[in-house]
C-alpha cells in the first residue's frame, strides 16, 4: 500500500479510515529499558511469529485527535489523560508503560511531522492519533514478552458514526464485550475483537452500534461498542453508566464537567435498560464518536425513541458545541484541556 498524498484527500468526505502518512513514532523496549524513540517512515513491523501480542493478545492502544484551530495552529485534547490511561492498560496486561511525558512529546512530534495532513478548520475533520503498545518478544507459554514496541501512527478522519450529528439507531446484544473483573477498563484489542461479531450483526441489521449490558445481570447499560453512553433526564440530570467493566472515557469525564458548567446535574450511576423513559435525550461520547446522538435503542425487539430519530436535541447540541469549541480552540475550557502542538 502506497503512502497517502495530501492531494488524494477530500477533507469533507474522509470517513474513518487508515491512510499511510509519511511519519510515525516508534520506540523499542529491550533488555529491561525503553530505547530512545524516533520518527520513522516505515509503516510496517517485523516481529517474531511467536510474538506474545499475536498469540495471547498482549497489547493496548489509545485514540486521540489533533484539531486545526482557526488561527492555523493545532490543538491536542487532554493528551496527558491518554498517556495515563495507556499506562494503566499496560499495567493490567503486564507490559512496561511508555513514560507519560515522552508519550505526549511523541504525539506532538507525529502531528508536527505530518502537519499538512491535519484537516483544515471548518471541515469538521481531524487528525486521529493511534498510540499502540505490543508485546513483540516471543513466548510459547502464557507469560509476558521480554520485548515491546510502542508506535504512534496518524490518519485524517471524518465522522465515526455515519450520521455525525444526525441521530442513529442502536441495539442491545446477548453478547458481552468485557467481563466483570476482566479487561473492560483497559483499552486492549481483545475487548474489540470480542465486539466484532455483535457489532457486525448490528450493522447488518441497520444499527450504528451495539449497546452492551452489564455482564452479570444483563440489566444495566454498560457502554457502546466504541463509545460511552449518556442520557439527559427530563429534570436536567446528565447520567452515564458507572461500571467496573467499561472504558474510563476521557470524553465522558470532560462532559461530566461541561454538563455541570451548563447547569445540568452530572452523575455516574446505574442505568437500567428498562428505564429509558426517564431520558429526554441520549448520546454516544468518545474520541471517535465525539458526541453522536442516540436516536433509538432497540432491546428485545422493542424500540425506544429518545428526543427524535432525525434531529439532535438542544442539550446534546449545546454540549457538542461547547466540547468541540474547546477542542478546536474557538472557546476557552478548563486549564490544560487544550494543548498546543
Ligand atoms: N468506550 C469504548 C469501548 C471506546 O472504544 C471508546 C473510545 O475510545 C470510549 C468508550 C470513549 O473513550 P474516550 O472518550 O477516551 O475516547
Ligand atoms: C476512539 O474513540 O478513539 C476509539 O478507540 C474508538 C474506536 C475507533 C475503536
């Protein structure tokens, strides 16, 4: 696959796809220490056929975006939080974390090196950064690798869910993506591998994504396949599931703060799939999803419609405007959220 040229790209119709850009950052851990990382042009890995990542899934990843500001500069959004979460994912899978300060510096280097691929302000598109940590050393028995690769690639992206700010339909599944006490809190590939069959079944049936229910009771909402869930009640509470088996979403924690600022009452709590009536509006939130309105959830053949199947609700729209205003640098948010590259 050849390198993508800037002239190949239509900023307004990007989709959520991989493009092989000129530069990525790569570092190797061997002999008990991280060697200095560097920007390289080779987008391939050469690793052992016995690499632990390939057999036993010893890997973790992150997702964050670079946003073109109207002044031509570029913002990252809370990259320190991605660095910290990747360190926690690494700990859960017995991998050496990439040092958090170097992680943020490496992200900046990748953005700067590929800066012509940061989409223009106003297109709505962004440059998605994908940090990855893999156990590259060989093993046959189930134990952690002795060598690791840390890599960050970048790819320009548009909306993750087809509709953007148009509501889309979601469906519950009999499958779980992560177990109670499993790896749901970590951003590891195995959780996503487990979500592919239910996700593809949902897509084939015309839904945007799956609503996972808690793995113990199948009663309470966990999260979506690629984002956290929120609902806004008629009396102004901004509710989002509290569970040990969901990803601690950086967008979620940001929106909990912005909801409060907007006069809503934010709360992480148990949300029963049988109590959707309490919500006037609902949405998906995440780096890729940004805020995507949830038009409906179908559970056991029963479809529940929230605000509207075709129009975004006013509170969801206001939160979207505030969040993206901070990300794209047109509004000032809490200290350290927007980081200049
Ligand atoms: N939940 C899942 C399963 C995800 O894949 C993501 C995306 O990263 C999120 C939630 C949202 O997390 P964040 O806001 O940190 O991107
Ligand atoms: C993200 O929002 O960064 C994600 O990781 C979601 C998905 C693309 C896996």
